[in-house]
């Protein structure tokens, strides 16, 4: 059996990350639309996505174990493709940041393509969607935000240490040029 393992650190307390894993509406805001999720062993819930040639559109899940603010595990079953796996989220707090680890296990050797596709989706959800939700909701800055990443310029530098991206519509680039590089017109 094979496993997807991803890690991402977030500049927020563990409790904030935990809430995005266990509250139905918050989980749906960054992951897949969740229906029926409650934090209770044996609880059934579903993730629904738009069906395509690879996925039937519904992942049937059952909470198997959890320890509040520490870990959450659930069984994940799909009919198309035939899938019966375990998803485990683990949280660890250190130095004001929370490290979230995802382990999605139980893939057979013939499911390598599904594993690659799911790994790509999980990575995007953890590194972009969840990150944006957590940082946007905790950033008090009035500075314009990047439409792609969600955080402001000051927080982008402080939290990720990367150069700020350019948005497709160029609004951020225009703001930066106007703010820092254009000479006052007389």
C-alpha cells in the first residue's frame, strides 16, 4: 500500500487550523463541499465535487478516530474510481506556527494515477486554499490583497518570505507601481 504525505506550516494557532478541519462550513470553504460532518467517531459524511472522467463526484467518509486539536482520521471511499483509503490530519504547534500533516494512505499499486491526482489536489488545497483562509481571516492589514494568494504585501513577506505575485488583472502590479515607482505628476 502507498501513502500521500504532505506538510504545511501556518502562522496561526493550532485551534484555528483545527476549526478548519472539523467545522462543516469552514471545511467546505477550502477543501471540498462537505455534507454531514460532525466531530464524532463513526459519523458518516460526504465530499461532493463535480463528476468527471476520473471521479464519480462523491467521496463517502466515516470518522474513525480523533483527539481534539491533535489529529483527525477518517475512512474515504469512492465508487469511481474504486477507492478505500484512510485520511489522517495531524497538528503540531511550534514557535507560534502550526504544522499540519496530511497522510492519505491505502492506495494499491494500480492506483498510482489516482494517487498523483489526489496528491496534487491536496497540495493545492493545503498550500493555497487553506493558507489563504487562515491568513486572510487573521490579517488586519488595510493594504490591498493579492487575489491569488489572499494575503497583503506585508503579511506575504512576513509569513512566506517570497516575492509578491502579480495578479492576472494587473491590479496589484499597478498599485505597487503607483505607490512606489511613479513620480508625482504636476
